C-alpha cells in the first residue's frame, strides 16, 4: 500500500485545520481589525488593497487544497460503492466504475434506472411493495 504524498498529507491537514471554528473566528477577527484600521489609514487605496490581496491569495490557494481533498474523498467513496456492488449478490457488475464512462453511456444507464424508478412508483401507487430486484 502506497503512502500519501506530501501534498496529500498537507492538503488533508490544512483542510481539517481550516474547517475548524477557531480558524473562522481568526479570519473574522482579521476582517474586524482591518475594518477598525480603516479610519486610521483614511480608507486609502493601500488599506483596501491589503484585504483584497490577502483574501485573493488565501482563496486561490484554498481552491486547490479543497479540490484535492474532494477528489480524494470522491475516489474513496467510488471504490467503496464499487465494492458494495461487487459483493452484493444479484447486483449488476456493469455498474462498477461508472464514473469512468463517457457521458452518453452514463446517460443510457441513468435512463434505464429512471425507468425502473418510474415503474416502481407506479406499482406503489397500485398498492404493490417497493422491494425486489427487477432487471435493469
């Protein structure tokens, strides 16, 4: 099993740290301090530039860290779902790894399952159970 790269470890730790209430309070305090110093600096262009530049840099960097974390989480969920499909008797193994298919193929699968859902709702409306494993 391969260990995580330094970037993955950094992204995880940073995302965990930045998601805490204390970090939000610190960010809020930075904005309050900036607002309070407005009259001291006569609301100058430099005063405005400080907050604009700071928030832009933080936002720019956080986008990459958050995206890395979401990508990793999504991949882990997909693998777990694939394992549930693989291990479930009667499940369709063709549904494994759907996220890798072309949009047209994925849409065809989605339509088949939407038809199953429509049919199941109609059957429920007629008093039948919504259980079983109809073929897709």
